[in-house]
């Protein structure tokens, strides 16, 4: 049961209009945003930040950003965000093979050297304490330009916020996210858990 239940999608007209962004990403407005709208300024600022972070300005693709979000969320233990990011990665072109092999990225030929550097960065940056060291920084500079590194860290930081929000709030998972988690995350310890 969530700490605070979500409000109806049409509770705030401005939030509702901005939240249509998530219809492309997930196919629905997430309950996290519907809960944030109890303070509309927070919901609106979050949606604008999400749109800015997830915009593709360089070579980092929408699918790669969702896989980075997935690794960040799994590393912090947020089941809600794991289901959302794996669903979004699929919607943005992630193949069944790539989704299934994400935890074998270090040895898998399905992922490029640039992706491997970004995924290592995501795991290190989302760890507590932070584990980004010189070798990880060097690998990022070898494969990504400065703007792309900002985009990648933007994704990691955005999901740091969402991981704390949804895990603390015990945000209720939507049916589409549950189905994605059950389909794509059965090889992990993922479960709906407190997000019922």
C-alpha cells in the first residue's frame, strides 16, 4: 500500500497536459507523477526535468538511456523503477536479447564498448558510497563526448531521485509495468513487492 495514493490523471490540468510525454515512453502516466501532483509545482518541474534529461542531443539513444536507468534502479533496489525502465527500453527498441543480457553486459557482444563504459559508470555513480574512479572516468572520455557524459549522468541522477521517491512512497505499480517486469526480469530477483 502506498504511503500517499496517486490522484486522478485530470486532477491538475497543467500536469495532465505535460504528463502526455509519458504516453510515448510508457503508454500511461506513472503513479509517481500522479502522486507528485499533490504539489503541482513539483510534478511540473519533475516532468520538465525528465523531458530535458531524456531528450536525445548526442549519440546516447533513448533505449540506452532507459537501460542506464534500469541498471541504476536495480543497483539501488527500486522495483518500481526497474519495471518502468525495462518497459521503456523495450518500447524504444530494446531487443529481447539485449534486455535479457543486460547483467552480462561486460562479456556480451550485444553491447558496444561505449555502452559498457556507460553501464559501468551507471553502476558506480548509483552506488553508495559513490564508486566513480579515474579508470571509469577515463573510459567515459574514451567513448563519449562531454555533452553525452552530461546526458548519461543526468539519467543516473534523475533515477536517483525516482528511486528514492518510489521506494520510499511504495508507489503502486501500474499493470503495464508489472507485465514488463514479469516478462523481462524473471531472471533477476525482481518482484512487485511493496508496490502493490
